[in-house]
C-alpha cells in the first residue's frame, strides 16, 4: 500500500473546509486590492487624498493622468499613488 494515505472522514472534511476558507479569503483579499486600485477620485477627493490644494492638482494634471468625464476630472488611486511615489522627497537629518 505504498503511496496510499488513509485519513478519517472527519479529518478530511476539516482539511477540505480549511482549504476552501483559505482560498475564499485569498480571493476576497485580491478582489479588495483590485477595487482599491480601480477606485476613482474626483478633483476634490484627489486633493484630499494627496493632501495638496486643488490648484496644485490642476497644475500637475498632465503628470498625474486622469480622465475627464463630462466636465469633471477623475483619477484612479493607482495614478495618484504613482504620482506620489514619483514625486516624493527624501528628508535628510
């Protein structure tokens, strides 16, 4: 009986349940990350997120990216995070 493992049914059920729960949690986390990445901010929300004045966002809009929907500009969180990362400054002690 080499290569055959005998597991009691209650233990097998527990293993399967634990694996399904882990897979569902991973899927939920990935879905939340995707939603966060695709979240859209209007100009005032982007200003609050970046902690800069609205005119500053208007000034750097071409560097940030964004999409104009009707008369309003929107930005994805990914665009804002990329802009922050690219333009952050280093503090020297």
